[in-house]
C-alpha cells in the first residue's frame, strides 16, 4: 500500500487498550471449515501487497519471516507494495509453478479499496486467486483486509471488509479475521497510518498462527 494513499484510516487513530488486542485461538475459525496440517519444512506462499512485503520494518521482521520462525514452514514472501488484487492474480500462476506451495496465504485488496476499484471487481479477483491456488493443489488461508472507514476516528477500531467473509463462505475456506484491523488500529503497532512496524508484524504473525492452529493447518 503506497504511503501517498494513506488517508483511508482518517486523520487520527486512538490507541487501543492492550485488553482489546489478544489474538485468540479461534478468532479466524469458520464453523465447519477444517484444513489439513501443513508439515514443518513445507513451502507456504504469502501473496499480498506492502503489508506482506513488510513495508515499515526490515525484511527479517516482515510477517512471512516471523511466521516461518514460529511454524518451521518455508514461507515465501510474495508481497509487492502497491499491488492490487488484479496485479496479484496476474503474477500468481508463475509463483505457483515455481514454488508448488502446500498453502497459500492470501492477503490482498487494500490498494483496491484505496483506489476505489469497484468492489465486485475486487471480489472477483480475490476469488480467482483462491480458486487458482486450490486448482494448483494448495490449501488457502484467506486473510481479511479492513474496509476504509471514517468511523475509526470515533470508534478506535477497524472492521474487515465483508467480501472476505463472503468468499470464505462460498469456497469453504478458513478465514483469518481482524488480523490487520487490530494491528492498524493501534498506533503502537504501526510504522505509519497504513503499515505495521516490527512489533505489529510480529503480533500479526502470532495471530495467524493461532488461526492456523484453530482450523487444523498447524498442529
């Protein structure tokens, strides 16, 4: 997500109290959706934009690097700053062919929202990313991205865009909820208004591990 498009979080974000930030095991669980465990050493593809790339922190602090340490998975960082869902879809096929991942982590769409891409188009592209990953033999963990909202300045919180829950339900995919929303609503976990800092990426990775355990991807 480019820094020049950061107005979507409003002009001020109140600090979230620590009590509101636990990453509970089950926070990303969808009823009835269970996954196969991904073995240590297996290749996991993290597809996304600047939040996956790790903008705002050093490469070793990006969430895919932290996730690799926490899980012993071989996590490939396929985050490209500024990417829309359409651009991520365009580069997905060669990534799948090269890495043959057991699991694809899909975290994309924030730049679509910033650029006011038609939401139906964004949904179509995110869904096509998930379907292509499944067709290649990978499992998919969909990661929700917050919707732009002026209410954040009043409520001190962000909410996932509805399209992620809708896609997860339609395709019966596990969904990681409120991960980015919790991090980006807390100024202590941000490098700027739309990117995490090292502590924020670590917190996000821990939450992702909790969801992975809850849905069966991680023993």
